[in-house]
């Protein structure tokens, strides 16, 4: 039986107070790391390999106040420049005052599912977090990860492997639960998925494709709910219109597990039916790590 609720997740006021159970931590101590605002290209060594990423520092950065960091991962075949255009996170960051690190996979494909002999992208993301924090005053209790398509599958893996350093994840068009690889703290999860997505299909179980394509999006969401020790069954909020939400309640440590579904949407990061980026930042802004 379908239960109907109002889709509160799609109505967002930036700067709202944190969600229950995730009260904002005391302001972190200041630091002294001058850095120009705007976009720059950064290089680092990770796994004995030269890697790079795109760094955005918001206007008005003073070199002393610690700011949140959003990590943004492109889809398979994409690039950091393309993902910056796709998500528009730098535009939101300019007004909401947070840092954006947009990452690049080797040969434009993330190592997920993990294959021997390919770059260790989990280690790379951890190295980027450390590299950003060495350049820009970063609130390391407020580091978040998102990605599109293949980047969403990689983001799901990061929630499992780097949950001690990433406060919340929000995969777009590619939520997964990486099975036995997933351990550690309850991780808040928000995901967006088009019900007409022909690439990462909502129902999964795609014939003739790899094992990672078998899991449906609701199955992955349920797996994250179990990981986060949520209580009860999934609740469906389905008012008139293209948006509906599936969510779990009573998750451990104030975590959330929620999916915004978009009827008729294909394989896309939309800002039409719902402003994915704005809603995602509001979700991120409600969660932090406790130290």
C-alpha cells in the first residue's frame, strides 16, 4: 500500500537550522592559510601517481575562517570542468561560502567496483581532502561527497570506505551499496534518480551487464537504511507532480536515508523539476562529523 506524504525535501530555504540529531558543532578554531578566491587547478601525488583536481574558493575567503568542503565527482567519460558546469556547485558555493573540490578520474573512469591494477581512487579522494585542508582553511567535520552516474557509484563507495572523514553523501543517478565493503559509522544519504533513466536504470537487474548493474535503486536505498540502523519500512511521499520521495526514519546518530525520484527524467542532473544542487547543499548543511 502506498502512503502519501508532502514532499518537504523539495522545498528548501538556504541557511535553515540543522536537522534534529545533527546540531551544528562548536565553531572550529581559525587557521592562517591565505588563498586567492575563484577556480584553480591543483596537483598532488597519490599512489605514486600525479593526480589533479579543480579547486574553487568562494569570494570573501579571508584565510582564517574554516569552511565546509564539497567533493564533486564527474560521470564516466567526464571531466572536472564538465562536472562543474553540470552541477553548478561553484555558483551555490559563492553565495553560501564553502569550498568545492571537483575531482578527475584517471582515463575518465573511477575504479568502482574496485579492480586490481587500477588507481586507488578511495586513497586519491582522501589525499585530496588532506591537500585542500593544507591549502585552504577547511572545516574537516563538514566534508561532503557527491557525484553523477559513475561518480555516484564512486560516491557510494566513499560513504563506505571514508565515512570517518566524509560527513554525508549525495549520489545522483547511481546510488549503490558496495556490499561487504561497507562498514563504519552511519552515513547520511540523499540520492536523486530519474524514473526514466535508461543508463543507471531505477529497477536495476540489467541483462548482459556487470554485477554492479543488478542492484536496483530501492534495493540500494534499503541497504543504506540497514547500514544506518533505520527503523521501520520505507515511507513514500507522493504528492501530485513529478517529484516523490522515499525515506527511512529513526536512523542511528541522526543520519538520514532519502531518495528524491523525478518522474519522466532520464539520465541527468536536473535543476528544472527540482534544483538538485540547492536541495543537496541544504542536506549537507544539516550534517557534520562529531570529533
